[in-house]
C-alpha cells in the first residue's frame, strides 16, 4: 500500500446509511480539509434531487450521470463522500483511487436495515423489486475490491469512526 500524501484526498465509500456524509464532514474538520459530497454536487449541478434524477433518467441514466461527475472531479486535499453506487463503475473508481485513499465504511446488513426504512425515498440506486439484502450482497464485494482501508463501524459513533480512520491513515505514513 502506498504511503498517504497530505495533499491526497480521502474517499469514503459504502452502502447508503453507512454514515459517509456525516463522517466525511467530521473527518474533513479534523484534518483541515475541504469536504465534498458527490450526491450533493450532482443535485446542485442538475438542480434536481436524486429521486427526481432516477425517475427522469432511470437507474442506468442516473448511474451514467454519477459516473461522469465523479470522473470530472479535479480536487486535492479533500474528503469526498461518494454515492453508494459509484463502485459500479471501474473507470470512476480508478479516477478516485488516483487521487487518494479509498476508505470503505463497512456496516452489517442488520444495522443498515434498521437505518434505511425508506430506500426509495433516499434516491438509492436499487432495481424494482430488489431487496436491500440483495443490493448489499451485490455491492459488498465491490466496496472490498476498491478499498485501501476498511473501517468496521458497527457499535461506533461518528466521532469514533473518524478516530479509527485517522489511526489507520497515520499507520500508513
């Protein structure tokens, strides 16, 4: 594994509800870095919510929009929280990995099920009729494939997750 560089980004991946956005803000504050949430970027740039974009363009169309926005990112010294479906696109993940460390916030399915009572209302890229369990099973190997660091977040609050990330990153220096 490469040593981290202080100008490199920290990229958070994981399932919807894993805490990427909340942890990302706290991590950026702790590291003195800019914070970018790719879902918010897409919503601001398109002037539409995630659910609206999925309704308008379909799942494949939304994923293509997400891929394009992620591949156009040209920032450094930042913490980036990604949409959960970004791992579907090898080109987007390769681009992100070139800019910094990818950290997978891993949370067991049982906890995700408690947190995500309205998957469709969150703008999650999920096929009609697909369960959260099957979505989890599809994405988990992809998160593991692209992760430089995995943080098991079950039983931890957001501040503790930030602490674990910082510990792991320091150990790579």
